[in-house]
C-alpha cells in the first residue's frame, strides 16, 4: 500500500501523527483530532480504514504503487462489503478476534461520522455483528520469575545511562502496571519522585495518577542522574536523545527476559503480573481498576478470577483430604496417629 504522509500538527506541542491521503479518511481523522483523541488512536483508525478502503476498491488490503492512497468505494460501501471484509480478515488474513473487533469498531465510528456529516444517510457497519471476544486468561509471571527479571543485569557497553534507563523501565512496568505506551508517553513534568507518584496518559487521553514503588522511584532517580541533556521533555530517552518508541520498550523487556531466562515475559505480562500479585496480596478490585485505568470494572474482574484460580491450585496442592495419603490413613488409622 502506498505510504501516507506524516503531518505536523499542534498535538502536545507539535507531536507528529499519521495523516492519510484519502480526503474522507483525512476529514474523519481531523474530526477525531478535534475531540482530543491520541495520535496513536488517530493512526490506528486511519490505517484500519485504509485497509478496508483498499479491500473494497482493489480487492486486497495490499496495494502496489507509489501513488497517493485514495479509496473511491469507501464512502458507498455496504453492509455486505463489511461482512465479506470481516470474513477476509478472519479466514484469509487470520486476524485474531480482538483485531477484527477493533477494525469493525473503526468502521462503525467512521460511518457514524459520515452520517452525521450527511455524506450518507445510513450506517452500514451497525448491521454487522461484532465477533464474540475470545475468553483468554492473562499471562501472569510467577513472583520468582519477576524477581529474576528485575535482578537481571543487561549490559549496555559504554552507555551506563541506557543501562540505568532499562532497569528503571522494568521496575516501573511491574511496579505500577503501566502499558508500554503510557510509559513511553511519560514526560519529566509527569513524575514526582519525592512523592513517588506519576501522572499517566492512558487510553482515550485520560489522565490518572499512579503511585510508584520505592524500588521504581530509586531506579528512576538513578537514571535521571545519568540522563543526557535533551530538548525533548520525555522522561525516557532513546539512544538518539529523543522520546523512546514503543518497539524499543518492547525490546528492552525482551532483552531482560532473555538474560533472566524468563522467555515468556512481555511488557503486557508485566502489567498482568502486577495486577494479579496486587490482588493476591490483598488489594481490592476497585482500587486496581483505578491503578490500571480501566473504564469498566468487568475488565479488572479477570484478575480476581485469576487470583481465585491461583488460590484454588494452592489449596488443592496443600490440603491432604483428596490425596492418596488420606485414603491410606482412612484404611489404617492406627498407623497414621
């Protein structure tokens, strides 16, 4: 598919974001921008719409050529077009249900915008049912695995500031349960190490305050003493002294995972582990909801279920009633006094 331009807009002091070439998609993005949606949301919606536009216009998500990517059939697409596209994503592209649901959500928002602007009179995406979400348990690391991760030492030759940065990142991901985009989006002014709190920008550009562990605060303070000077106000800088990217955060965690031997660790499993360990330690679900930035407590409830499953396993492992030893004692009580 031909690349769209990346424009400069006044978001967060001139933050760059993805600007589509198709005029209808661009108008939709401008509408989202006026509602203060985050640059990542704008890009995700725009790319989802471009994929659908390419499918209905050219019969494929992929497109050759360097000409601007415009999609004349996007405006008049029908519910049947959308259903065929959903099947294409699931059966041909092998998209996971969560990705298909996100695509369909983008289409619903887009066609609602077109109807509101009187560009069309109906809303075809509402006639297409969302696939049922997959019931997946969060991937949770054991406490010992987290400890191995955090105490690992990943060397950054001739770059002690990067080694200090990486350690602070791993501490913060587990210590406060941040999403990687929330961590990468932290500015210097968002963090108060004296009070051990940070202001985080979550999904939907919603701001929330999260506490920091002492270990995370100490690691972040150590990093700040080595942080290079930069005009970028990002708390965590890349090796080019600019804001750290999401892929780089992911790679830092994978480096620690490889060093510690905890191969299944990811940025999101650190968040899941924070949440599950918080509940297992006696924390309540409503507090956890606020810490994680969940809009609905039903989203947070899965960690309570996970904790109960862990409790059940520990109970089954420790209680003797259902064991062969108990049965032997029942048969011969005199030898098991």
